[in-house]
């Protein structure tokens, strides 16, 4: 049986660890799309320092590519799966759908979105209606510390299932998700599992990502200090979690009872850990504001669930995102004596 | 008639301009308390570049002092007025009352608070029940650009009146406020006027200070960009102004109809002006969070007025203030493996 062809788009920490795991399983051959780290990896391969896999030196996936391959060309075979681990910034072009489009074979390629937040599948359902769409929610801890150098401090942990409301039959999408898990984790050694309840998995992770991520960015504060202050939890994090729970419930998802307690205990207390969105903000990067904050708020409005905290936090995050867009040349301030606000 | 003795505490931009104006009027002799700028002023005097007074070189008030004079000592005459232009940070010691206490002669000295926000008089009413308390709300633009160098770009503009609910008879307090205006502005050339409706004056200024100040600090954004973005006004500034108006109304103050429009047009649009609280935050200074944000919110709660935006903004500002306190050594983060949040 020929190996599955998997394209990994976004080969940072999570992408590199997934590429490695997929090839270790023996059932997949990975093409990794690399941009900033292409030259380093072409020359030296990837070095991995992993709590799970140990020290790995100069590893190379089957193929690397500087661009997303164009499968309309005769010499490129179609991909069975595209794993997307890029950040998801729908308020900026190109979007995820734009980026992967050249590599998608209609009716064949299953698209795995290893990204956080709510409603991330919607633009892809619209753009690729004949392709199964798979959700991966990862709790893996992995960062690229330098081009081609990966530090993996929490073992691979993913919950994988098919998104719903697809135009492809749900059993086909479910089967694609199960096959992906089987390819990724063929002997069941990894904590990478099939979970059919994708909405529940995604809303559950949002309890952290929709609360600690934006608040830490706004305060530029690590999560132990947020807990030490107590008021940051009481005034901001707890209300946000309460609102997210209520919105999820209105959307038909009952989040586990102990989720708030788990979220408050999930980070270490003895190191000044800052969530990824805060790290992005401090680096001047664009942030995943829409899928972590904007979409939950829009769901709240759709269901008529009060979300006063989320609403203000979203307003602030859009302001911070505007600054990031300006730094990236995606927005320009135009000063004039006229008041620009009507 | 001997001149009035005025002690000016906090001789930065506004304090220096007030000291100068008071002595120019010919009816006051000023003792200026100086800390960081004492040596510079002792040596060279104060240089003023003023839109109102022109270029003033090496000006010296009647006296300067490194400390607040102790009037219990036999050789120090009592003060008729103490003008306080320091920042007001009641969440940190020493408070304004602590700072001025040595210079207050009970039953005699009138205390003029040239500071922003709501309920700033309360700790002083409690501490100095026999002293008239006077409110000054200043729209003067003045900054100390270097020790003893003052840049005054907006002409002196103050609304002055007595606080209410004093234990001294209100007519005595009102008379003290009118006398202060008469001493400050003896020939009526300055826009420094008596206004009996202190609550209205203070709430009106809060429309700006309770909205643009905290939001600009949180976003670290100048006010023209906030207006350019439009959403920062619609999502944050406008709701805050609406809540402040409603709280004021519940407190018996009808803010002028056009206040929102005025506030949105009060800053220049062609320079990247950041409000003072934002400048303080970016310098790592403590901020006037309690009187500009916390007290209005507590008034909202007292009157049962919904203030969801102010509540979240206050939660965030307390978090930013905690960082400033940590930088100043007023709070210490204690890291341990234990979760500090119960």
C-alpha cells in the first residue's frame, strides 16, 4: 500500500512535531511547506528536543517546499491530507483558504485544521465544499526556538474529529478523520485520539483561549501574576469563562463542570509563562482575535446571550490588532487637521 | 495688606504655571515644594515658555522648599492656601492628605485640589474637617520638559469652586473659593473663574478623563489613531461616555448635551497626542486609576446604574497599575509551584 501523501502547511513548532510524528508512524510521507526556515532546514534538517521523542538531529521530512504545491500541475500527485498549523487571521489576506487552495484536489484532499477557535471551518466549507474538513485541537507544547530548531516540552496531545455541516456526507468526513488518527497514531502510543464531539472540544479549549489569551495580551502579563493579583481572575478571566460557557450552552454545547478550575490550574505557577497571543502582541505579530474572541461574541449576539466582558475585550483586541496591522504595513494612519471620526 | 501665603505642592507643569500666575497677580507669596527639580531651580530658577506669559527666564517664587513645611514649628507662618497639583493615587501611600498634613493649620488653611476625578475631596474632608476644600478643574496645558523647564502650550483655564458636604459652613468655603479666584486672577485677565457647580464641572471633565485616558493607556495609542480606527470610539469611548453621563445623572448632575461631541473634538488630529495617563503608563508611572475610573464605577454601583464598560476597563486598569506598582517596588510577585489563586 502506498503511503498517504500529507502536506503540512505552517511548519513551526506544532507543524514540525506533527510532520515528524506522521512519518514516524510509517504510513505517511510528508511534504512540509517552509518559508522563513526553508534555507536552514534544506541545509541542516530539523533538530528536535522533545519530551516525547528525545533528541532528534537533522531530521528531514520526505520533501520540503518553499511554496504550497500546485496540484493542477501534471508532475505533482494529489495530497490525501493537508494539515494546516499556521496562525488563523481571517481579517488579513491571504486567508487560510487562499493559502492552501493550490494544493487542494476537489473531492479528494481532506483538510485538517490544527488551529484554535470557533467557526474556523466556515470559510473552508464554503470554498472547498467537496473536501472533508477535519478538526484537530492540540494541547501539544512546541515552539521553534530558531529556524529548524524545535523545543517540544509537552507531549503530543490532540483531539481529532470531523467538522459538521459539511456538504460531503458526514460518514465520509468522519471516516477521513478516523483514518487520519490511524495514520498519525497507528499503534495507539500517542495521546492523539478521535473525538466525534468537535464543538465540545473546541468550546472547551476556548475557555482558556478566549480568556487568558486576550487578557494577558492586553495586560502584557504572565498568567502566574494574573493569578497572584486575584482581581484579574475575578474581574476579567472568570466573567469571560462564564460568558463563554453560556454562549456554548446556547450553541448546544455543555462544557464540562470543572473546566474553570482546570483552566485556572493548567499553566505552571513558578515561571512567568505568557500565552501565545501575548507573545505575539509583544513581538508585534498579528493575533488570532477573530476566531478566539470575535466569533464567540458573534455567536453570543446570534443567540441573544449577554457577553459584556467579551464585547469590551473584543473592542480592545481590535485596537491592539490595528497597531499590529500598522506595523506590518497593512493599515496606514492618515493624519490631517480634520477629525477622522464622523 | 500682607500678601496671602500660598503653598504649592507638586511643582510640575501645572504647579509651576499656577505659582507664577499667583505671584504675577501681586496678592500672593508662593512657597513651592520641589523634589526632583529642587536643585535645578535653586541654581537656575524656572524657565517658562508660555503661550500666555511669553518667555520667562530664571523666575523664582518667593520661597522653595524640599519638604512640605511643618507649620507646628514656631518659625513657619501658617498658609492661607495650599494648592495641590500632584497626581492623586489614593491606592498608594503617602496619600495627598498624608503629604500636605504638616502644612495644614486647622480652621485656617484652605486646600485647593487641582486634580481630576470624582470623590477626591472625601479623604480630605475626613482628615481636615475644619478646613475649606476648594476644587480646581484645569484645562491648562503645561509640562515640565526638564527640571525647572516648563512648556505651557494651552493658556491657563480653570474652573474653581468649593466642594460640598463640608463640615465648615458652605458660605465660608464658597468665600474661600471666591477669594482664591480673586487672588489668582485679580484683574480678570485670565480664564480662571469661579464656578459654584463643582460636581458638574468635575463630571464634565470626567467625560474625557474616564474614557480617553484609560483606553489610550490600555491600547497605548494616541487619540487621532483612536478616532481613525472609528471602532475604538464606537466600541469603547462612546459606551464609556454614555455610562459616565448616566452615572452623573443618577448623582444629580446633568452633563451638557454636546459634551460627547466636544470630547471627540477636543484633541488635535494632526499630531499623535497621547493623554497623560497613557504617557504615565508608558513611562512605568503610577496612574490615577481610582479617581478617574474606580470612583465613577463605585458611584454607578451605589446608584444601581449599569456600567459594564467602565467595570471591565477598571479591571484592566487595576492590572496595569499592579505592573506599575511592581516596577516601583510597591508590589512583589511571589512565584511558587502552588496556585496563588484559591
